């Protein structure tokens, strides 16, 4: 029997069909996921999602991802970040469709990108990350893990199986590329 505190063992059990193991992983990592969700939503304007509901929405989406070969806690949190990003993008698209320029835009705070100007549209950031991925997939992944997942340089390096120095370079390059694109927009 896997100890309750062993996220990697629980993820392995879930991968092998033990649905109860997912509940245990969620209980084990809930506080961390809630902190990530809170960081993502802090200072956002126009977002209708609250941290608890974001965690719950991501949980429901993760249940359907049974083909993933879960590796460890970092991999799970990185996937949480990716699914949370998609959830926020979906929310922004829904709000934009409903408002049709009559409400406040859904924006992302600049502090997570290290920029000092006004907020940027979550949809704009999402599109730019897709463009960055076509140029430098690892830089886009680092930005996603850091901005949407709230992972540190060390955690991102562990998740991506690359050095912290490489993550730092990719982080600087990704932020610079985004700043250039957002400045041009």
C-alpha cells in the first residue's frame, strides 16, 4: 500500500485504474493547487472564476486525462498549470462572447510577466504563448509553468528535466519576447 503522502505512488495507482488514488492526490496537493490558483487570479480583472472553483474545474478536467503517464508531483502540478491556463482562456472567451465589448476585459496582471505597463488580455497572452511555442517550445513551456503554474525556477527545471540555468535563460528569453510582442501590439 502506498503511503498517503506519496504523490508519485498515488499517481501511479491512478494511472493503473485506481480512481480513489486521484482523490488522495487531490487531497494531498489541494493546498498547493489552491495557492497556484490564487496566484493566477490575484489582481485579475473581469475573471469570473474563484480559486476554489478553478481547482474544482481543473480537477474535473484532469479526471478525463487518464492516458497521461504521470511521473511525479511536479508533473501533476505542471499539468494542473496547463489545464488551469486553458480553463482561464475558456472563461475569457466565454466572457468576451457574452460582453461583446460592453464589459471590462479579462486581463492578466503584469507582475507575473515582470512588466510594468497595464494589464494584458488572457486571450492575447495565450495566443502569444502559442506563437512563442512555434519559435521556442521550451521557452513557452517555462513561461507557462512560471506564470500559469506559479512554479519556481527550481520546480520548472525539475518538471522539464533541464538545468536551473537553462530555465532561467528560457524564462528571460520568453519574457523578453512577450514584452516585445506586447509592446508592438
